[in-house]
C-alpha cells in the first residue's frame, strides 16, 4: 500500500470514528460547483457535503465538526440566478431539473424574459405574492415541491435570497418562521454557528475555513453571461436592501468578525 493510500485509509477510519471535521451545505449560485470539482471535496474523508441539503436534516449526532455554508451578495446572486435560468431554458427543454415553471426565478422573471429590475420588482410585488399565496402556489426548487416559498416571502417581507438562506441553514422549517423578527433571530444563530465561504472570496475563504490550498489549473465554472439590461437602479437596489439587507448584513458579519479576530 502506498503512503498516499495509507494516509487516505487512516483519514477514512478517523472520519468514521470521529465524524466529519466539516459539513458543507451547497447553497446554489455561490460557487459550490467549482468548490466541489476544483477541491475534489468528495475525495476528502473528513469533509462531508450534503449537496443542496438543510442543516435541520442533520441529526444532532451528525452535526459534529464545523458547519460550512456558501454565501453571495444578494444583488449579484439574483443577477447570476437569472442569467443561469435564461441559459438553462435556452439550451435545454424545461424539466423538473431545469427551471420548471413554478421555480421562483421563473415566476418572477416570466421564464427569464424580464429584465433583472423587473424580476426584482415582481418579487416584492405584494399583490402578486398575495395572489400566489391565495392560490396556494407551490414552488419547485431542487426538484422538490415546496409549499412555503411564496408564503414565507409574503409574511416576512423577505426576498427569495432570504428564503434560500433560511431553508438551508435555519434550525427549523421555514414554515416555523412566522414573521420578520423570527427570521432575524434565526439569522443571529446562523451567523454564530455556520462558517461561510463567500463567493466573492472563494479560494481565500476555502483556505481560511477548510484549510485547503488553492487549486491549480481550475477556472471558475457556470459563469453565466449577463445583459446590459441587468443593471439595478436605486429603486430596485432599495428593494433588495429592504427584503434581504438585514439578514445579509448579519450573515456577512461572519467574515468580518473572523478577519478582525
């Protein structure tokens, strides 16, 4: 047995005995595909990835080690998600895996035909959200039918970015977060207990959080093209700030506090 194989086997034994040193939750459009491919995450025994899973799916006994999430500035996240939606529907037939009609990005952007600003305004349109709630519209995200997406946004005055972060990292289902105060309180817990890798500083944060050296020879993946129309003006920037700004500010403190320390 070579030294490399022996080392890998020892790491596997340690992982089985002690549990993972880190568990990664793959938030979409935050550099996770690149992270997993470039760093070969699935070959690292002490690092576990649960894909587009949720923290609450982990039993208390399975929450050993560091909880690691992926995060991205909300405006850039919406821009990238819309571009990815357009690309996906342009290059392949719609399917459960490829932006179904009930996916929130499709609902708010009219299947990618709206500009970014129009999508943001639709996302914050109370009349539209009220209608979606009244008709009990179910969103399809991650190939799952999820009944609480539009209702959560409506009752908490939050954007789809905030729902996504709560879906992945809250200790309880989003349906248990009944108002904005609940969301903010949960954000405080998340900021204290989840180490975030920021898409804007991905390799730097991977080295800081997971202690992995920067990859050699890998380029960023799924870099979607954007149009000149995808520019937010002051009114739409203020919508994102109102819907997602407070939670974003709390979760981004993770990096600020660690840098200060």
